[in-house]
C-alpha cells in the first residue's frame, strides 16, 4: 500500500483569490499543507508584509512546506537570481529573509531557481557564481535543519537546467566544493516530461537525491488526468523507490481551483494517506 502526502502550491492555484486568502481556501478544500513561490514583489519586503503573510498561513491552520527564494519577475520571464551576476546581491539579501519566514512557519524546503543565461557573461562565470550562492544559501539553511532545492525547468529558453542530470550536476558540484550536504533535487514531473527526460529512469537513478516533488499533467500543465503523463504510476514508482516527502500540486487548473481536485479524493488530501 503506497502512501503520499499532497499539498497545494498557492502561487498557481486559487489565484481567483487574493494571495492572503488562499491558505484558508486550501484548508477548506481539505489540504493541511501548502507551498508558495516567493509571495512578495521584492527580495526584502517590509516587516508588515511578512507579518501579514505569516498570519494568513497560521490563521488558516495549514503548514508551509515549501517556499521559493526571490526569483525576480517570474511573470516577465525571470527564473531566479542565483547565477545572475547583476542581481546576485539581491539573492544574497533575500537568503535570511526567506529562511526567516520559513523558520516562523516551520518550513524546511526552499527552492532556489538557478536563473537564465544572460548576455555579456560567460556560462562558466554564471555557473561559478551559482555554486557560490547555493553554498551560501545551504549553509544558512543548515541553522534550522532545512534543505535548499535545485530545479530543472521547462518553458524558459534561457534557463540552463533542463534535465535531472543538469540539476544533479550542479548539486554535486556545490557539495564537492563547499562540503554542504543539504541540497536536494526538486523533481517537477511536468517540467522533466516536457523537456524530454525519462522520468522513470530519473526516479530509478536519483530517488535518494529528490528532496521535493511537484506535479502537473502534460501537455497543458493542468490537473492530473487532463494530460498524458500517467502521474499515478510515476508517483507509485517514487514511493516504491523510497520517496517520503511532499508532492506539491503545481498545476494550472482547467476549472475553478476548488473544482480541480476531483482526481484526489478528499480523504487523501490531508497529511499522509493511503494511495
């Protein structure tokens, strides 16, 4: 009997509602845990804005289990600052802010989007900077026993990490050069599928390196069952391979968010439940 824990990404689901109302909506839909991309406009938001966000999660009675570091203007095409020389200082300023939000809410997983290739800077220089910044973030995260995540992404032509092997190579480099051991792979099954990776082979080879999982169906990035990935089988393989972490629902619902969970019976939405 397989068991998985599901949670909702509230930066892509329940966008019908203001951001601070979404944790309560997830709770009403039967979920006990949530994740977010960076929920603020800048790298260092005001204390007032941080307090309002923290209160919205606490008051809803849900657990924050995943949070992105500031990644720039995601809607405008940015995909992280980790390897971006002109904005590296913003990422470094954001590290303690992000981890501080996580510490208040008990979050232990933080996604550091790598960043697009930029003109005027060689790829090697960007990769050197990324390794340095990821090591800084990982060392800071060690203070609370947290993990920094590296993700392969689709739909961003200038983003260099496309396959699981690309991200694992970055993680290996950071671990080798800095000695940190709290960097994990964020396996987004949608992105890996769209980029042509063999998801079954990724699970077989790297299950022990996976620190977090996100899902959406492909094509379309809708809820499971709207595409052709066969997510139920992939998730069963993950569980059988020893994965015991969270599965983040990071899809664009084809219907109203609250109506998009029909594939997941309500009794399976809270905590660890039978598959």
